[in-house]
């Protein structure tokens, strides 16, 4: 390969680029395609003036990056977090391209966000911020161009504000412009749980193919937000034992099993949707870091990037890691885990249930016809299972790690599309 490889000071982007170049080299991808796919098609920054409740004005920074539209409209969420910047959105946008490609759905990849601390914002401030963000990126989003969705700290409320703002600007309802909407307003039954159900499907298939019992398997779920809660609930229904859960308030360890239903109800009723104050018999409160290291078969990091890193990877006891979050295992951690024989199911396979669910919602929106939750899950679970085995089998046949296998499969489909469509735009 004779291209000049891009690097970045942003760890997530640097990792995304390294993973891409490594796989591209291994598959002998031609230089022109490497150049095209190592850059986003479009990246914009927007400033967002928001009238705060106290009458002052604050200006937030927002971003939207469309990494690729070769396979279809850019697809990917937008997040609210203090660490959001353009490079993080670029990295996460490229991950969406590979995720949608691997999932076999007709989308490219994108990501957006606003640098803010949502815990400091009132509901009406979040609404004004979301509507301003929607208006500022309106020229580049659309149901056939770029379709946002929930991500870290955004959910159904933000999505409906987003849809409403764009619909009012355009003078007509545009439900397919965003996914993850409330069920009562053009959302889809099953979408909220989809990412967690998909993570659980990967955990179950992994254990079964490894001839390990799902019933009684011990799990740590790091992050008890949308992904973690539904992954925990689904694994609990499969008979697994969730020994540890955590969120920003720390770790909750119960060697005999967390009462998942009780923890779920606690979070649902907590004003900030947190585990803070949760307790049950036989439970010990530990730190968010300690919970990753307790004895378990499977660790599912479902919070933010970089959770499993060079500092803690050597002490992790779990034999399997299933990445519910985007980028939770750093490349340094990957290198430590591999010789220990730890199998890592990569993020853009493990958490693809969310965007597959978004695709279902969009299809229903375009048709104006809604499916039952059963129809939804009956379609989601076989797709997740097939995708899991496609990557698993590829990794066995070619003797590569699952992450590399997933990249090789995903890049090929996008590269073929770019080639077939040509390079006029
Ligand atoms: N934010 C989710 C992800 O990272 C969902 C994206 C979507 O549904 O478009 O996969």
C-alpha cells in the first residue's frame, strides 16, 4: 500500500484508522479505495446558541459527520457528552459505515453530537438545544440522505423534537428523518430494547458455539443505560446470572446474582435514571473500575469508549468480552487480551441490533404501516444470529480475530459499492 496513512491525536479516530488500514492492507484493497474510505465524505461543525432558563445565552458546539453514503443514506446517532468533538464523530461515523455494511442493511454511516453535559441542562434547555441542532444540520439530513438516531445521553424525547423541528421547517411531516422515536409517534415497538437484545443474542450464540452453558453463565454488564439494561434483562430471561452491573455511580456486585428486574425498576424510577442507592441482599458496592475485574465468564462493556484499556486488561478474569458500547476495548487492551485467549466480539457486530432496529423503524415509516413487537423481534434475532456466525466462521476459516474478520467482511461490501457506483461524487 503506498498511501500516506492518516493518524490522529484523538485516540478513537486513530484506532479507527489503524483498524481500517490494517484490514485494507490484509485484503489488498486498492490505493484509491483506501484513500476514499479513510476520509469522511462530509463533516460539519455548527454553533448552537441556546437561551438558558436563567435568561442568559450559551453557545454550544455541535457536529455531524457523514463518513460514507456508498450503500445508502448515512445512518448513525447523535450524542450529548462533554467529550464530543469533530474527530470523535468522524471515528464513530466510520464505525457506523462498517456496522451497517456488516449488518447487511442499505445504509452508509454517520455520527453527530453536541459537546455539553446533559445532566446540567433542564428538560426545556435540552429541547431548545436539540431543536437548534436540528435546524443547523437540516441542510444535510433527510430520509434519503442522513438519518440520525439516539446515542449516548439522547433518546426518544430528543428524536421527536428533532423530527418535529425539521417537519415544521419543511412544512410537512417527515417521520423517516430520524429513528428511535417514541412508539406513540411514528416510533417502532421493539426499537428501545433492540441494541441490548442484539448484544444478548451475540452473548448467547458465543456461549453456545463454545459449548458453554448459557444457563448460570456469570456476566458483568458495565453501563446500565439503554444498551446495558436490555442486555441484562434479556440475558436474565435466558437464565444467565448477572453478577455485576455499574454506571457512573459505581459498581454493584452480587456473586449470587443481581435482581435485574429490581435494578431496572430502580433506574427507571430514579430522577436521573441511575443506580445510585440501589441495594439488595448479598450485594457489595464497589467502584466502577473494580466491577470489571470480578470473577465472571462474560464481560459486556456497554458504556463509553476506552473502558477496557492497557491498565486493566491484564487483570480481567472474563474469558469473553462482548462490546455493547462503541470502542470500549482499546487496541492496547486487545493486544493484552489475545494471548490470554480472551475472545472479543467487536462493537460493530455486537451492538448492531440498534441500527438494524432503526432500519425496521424507517421501513415502517416509509410504508406508514406498523409491525407488532413479535414481528420486529422475529426479524431482528435471525439477522443478529446470522451476522454473528458470518463473522465467527470467517474468523475461524481465516484464523483472524473476530474484530479483523468483521472489518474484512464490512469493508469489502462498501468498497464494492464505491467501485460499482464510480467516483464522480
Ligand atoms: N447509536 C446507535 C449506534 O451506535 C444507533 C444508530 C442508529 O440507529 O442509527 O449504533
